[in-house]
């Protein structure tokens, strides 16, 4: 038969009580028991997946908030750094207006380089050719499918329509 020590060890290891299978149980009872245990297992797996997703979503929200705050701080630092660069150039002996003009020009050159890089990347964007081909193939197959004929048990009743 079954070893009682092993049952106790399984109970301690898994935290669930496992009943010993006796010869008196019918196949129907065994099937019902297996179905119930499978259903409980599926529900437990779904609960575990939900818990993991909640934790991942929570981490994502915290990460998103942190990167947003970091972006705001970086945006606020740009004017301060621009003034510092302009006054640093002015301390080298150049006029204040020329210093600000150099910093502004450097920003424009940087913006132009980044815009050029963006245009190069946008030109490389192509339509999803594999997905389009797959969708066309699916549409072609579905056009050849005939609907399943349905048999009516009773004759369909005509519906009176008002012509209002």
C-alpha cells in the first residue's frame, strides 16, 4: 500500500493534505477528484500570474515616474547650463552677447544633427511586409470558405416590419 511516512513528508513539503487513494473509490469519484484538483491547480496558476503581473506593473509605474521626474530635472537644468556656458565663454575674454550667440548656435547645430539622424532613421522605416502578405493570404483562404449549412428545425417565422 502507501507509506504513511511519505504522506506526512509530502504534506509537510507541499503544505497540502493528500488523501490516500483507497480501492473503494469508483472511477467516477477518481475522475471527479482529478477534475477538481486540476481546476484548483489552474486557478492557483492564474492567481500566481496575476500576482506577478501586478508586481511587474507596480515596478513599471515606479520606473516610469522616476524617469519622468529625471526628465523634468534635466529639462530644468538646460537654461542653467546654457547660462553657465555663456558666462564661461565670456570669462575667456569674449563679449557677453557673442558668448550667448555661440551657445545658441551650438544648440542649433546639435538640433540640426539630431534632426538629420531622425530623418535617416525615418527613411529606413518600411511597412510590415510579412504581416501584409500573411493578411492577404488569410483573406484569400477565407474567401474560398463556404459557410456551414444550417438546418432549421422549424420553418423560420416571417417578421412583420413597419414602414413608418
